[in-house]
C-alpha cells in the first residue's frame, strides 16, 4: 500500500509522504493532531485512551529509541538513527534505560567467560 501511494503521489522534495490539501509543502499540525486523536480512540482500549499513552505521534519516537537502547543496540548506533549525538541521547534517555543489575552483571560475567553459579 505504501509503495502504491508513493508511486501514485510521490513525495515532497524533503521526502514527506503526506501534505495538506491547501498546504502542499507540509501537513498542518491541526490535521496531524485531529487524525492522531481519532487513531488513538480507534486502536486503544478506552482506559488507555484516558492515559498519556501515545498522546502524540512524537511519543512513538521516544518509545522506539527507548526500545532500541534496552534491546542492547549500542548508543552510538541509536544516536545515529535518532539524529542525536551520544551525549544528547544519554541526557534525554538515561532515565529510560532498564538498569536491572542482576541482568547486567550476568552480561559482564558472560563477556568475561565466567560460568554462572546455579
């Protein structure tokens, strides 16, 4: 479907897929907020709609970056994908890092070739 959309409509010079009917250089923020609110109500259970979960499309970026960090993707790679420096990445996302000390110690022991005690 996305491929068909791009073939039919193309993209803007800066790579955007969707633009406004009257504002052909961008998609108006009001339109984004309106469509996003409708999408949230469509896909989330009612109790979740009342929470801040995915309140804005930008929240998905934070969720993705946090997931990449906690999945073990090196911070240098995450920073590149997110368009940040490593310093900025860690400043913004340090609070999102899963710091399960037992799991982290186990990873260090594995890296050092130590057998874990059962």
